[in-house]
C-alpha cells in the first residue's frame, strides 16, 4: 500500500507520484483518493486533465466507479504551471494524452516544493509504452502499478485490449471499445488477430 511522504518543512522540494496500469485498473480511483485526503488536510489542491477527455464530464475527473472530483481541463501541459500557483498538491489524470512537455512540467513543479500525483496508462493498446508515461515513471519518487481483472481468465490484467477496429493510438472509450487482459489472454488475442489478418490478405490475393 502507498503511504504519503511525510512533509519536511526544511526541505523545499516536492516529489512525483505516478499511478499507472491498464484500463479499468482503478488508476483514477486511486488518484481521487489521494487528492481527497489532501483536501481533507486543508491543503491547496488543483487537478488537471487533458481537454480531449470528455467521456464522463467536461470538467470533472470521474473514475469508472463514478467517484469524481472537480478538475480543470487544459489543452497542453504548458497551461498547468500557470494555473498551479500557490498549490500544495497537483493532480494530473490521463497523463498519457499530454505532450512530452508534461515531463518537464511535473519535475519543475516538484522542484518548487509541490507534491505532484500523476495517473495514466503505461501501455497503449498495442502493448507499447504510452507517450510521456515511461519518462514520468523514471523520474518519479513513487510508482504504483495497479491491475484490473482479466475478463477472459480472471487473472490480474495489465494490458488494454482494443475491441474496436481502429489503428489510432488515441481512441477514447469504455467497455465497448476495450477490455483488460492478462499477458496470456492478450497474447492469444493478438495472435488471433494476426491469423485473421493473414486470412483476409490471402483471400484478397486470390
């Protein structure tokens, strides 16, 4: 279990926490839990999310279990420092959708004494590291990897398998478009896709 760092008022530096995992693993739920604890402690908290994420609400950060907290949608990472003045804690949801500038933004905020909590997908639907997440995980003091439950095996799931037929890396969606899979289930699903594509290509040649 993650335990919040104790505050040393003699040290002016903050830190970065990264919460990562697949779709439906509870990343946003854990982000909201930590932020609400900070709010309860009367700390000045601001939450940001990418403006493109409007799945549940334009302004609220909402977890899959309908837990929510008010946020500020921003079009780019560069907008965050402007709006973060005077904060003790900064929360950033769906960090994988931000540009690479989010890495410098998070480190600059931490260097100014702010606790930065970031949540995001660590891998895209192809199983590749997603956007700025690898660099954020590398520079963070704390990394928490959460898991979903595989819909096919019941084992822990760390892959976000896309059921929708789209090759776009960024495709907002829910259970209609994605399902969490374990390594074994994901490997089998991708293998079946390759076989299906091969059969289609063979038919076209004929």
